């Protein structure tokens, strides 16, 4: 099958938190050629030392009548990677459309092959095809990806010692040494 659409990715920053603008070219052709459950993937991009890509399902992953966008792991060396992702559909000016923002809960990718990815969003065709989003049969999304280090230790609690503030306040009250606050008993 000939190339039905093209997905380009522009990385906007480089650190542990990156955001990427993903532009889908050829929306109508992809929608016409790919059935529900079939996707086109973007070129890989790097966040936190791992490669990722966007899966674009023009006719939805499971439910027809919508477009689905997934974030997927592309690194074979990745195991138990904890990430958070935020998706924003961009309008023609490149600004996020507030009603199409979605933030995933923290998600752990066990490894490259065991996970379909994080569903970033599903958008109904009738809403996506409005004049605000499509321009020259293209639309853009912003994908913010945060990779957390040490995913295996993410469930450990930090022990905080009990507060001894009451002892310090008691000492200040007893000594009245250098105290800027005075306590009066109201009767």
C-alpha cells in the first residue's frame, strides 16, 4: 500500500520533560485507507533516554467514528519505565484547545512489546473535522512526556520523623528568650 499519510514530530525542548508537536498530514486519505484498529506511527523521538513514537489510528483503535492517539515505547532496553503524558489538540494557530487536553495517570511500560501504549486521546471525527482543527487536511497535537527515574522505587514511602514543634514552642514559652511572639491567656 502506498504511503497514506505522513506524521512529523518536532521536539521543542530537551530534558527529562519534553514536549513534541506531532503533525498529521493526509488526514482524509488515512481515514479512507485504514480501517478501525490499523495505525500509522510517527518517527521515534527521545525522552529520558528512551525512544517513543505516536500511534495514530485514523479510525480509532477499537471504536469506529473517532481518531485515537497513543504514546508507545520504541526502546528495546526499556523495562518498567514510569511515564506521564499530556495530550493537547492544537488549533490552526498552534494553541492548545482546552476541551481537548488529556493527561494520563502515571503509567509503567513493562517493556517494548508488552504494551500497546498510553491512550492519549480519542476524538470524534465530526469534532476533529470542524474548521478549527483541520488545515490543508492536516492537524497537530502537542504531546508532553515526562519520564520518571527509578520506577521500581516509586511506591516506597519516605519516613518523616514525628514533629517536635510542640517541644520547641514550649521551650520558647518557658524561657521567653528571643521570642517575637507573646502568648496571653484570655480569661
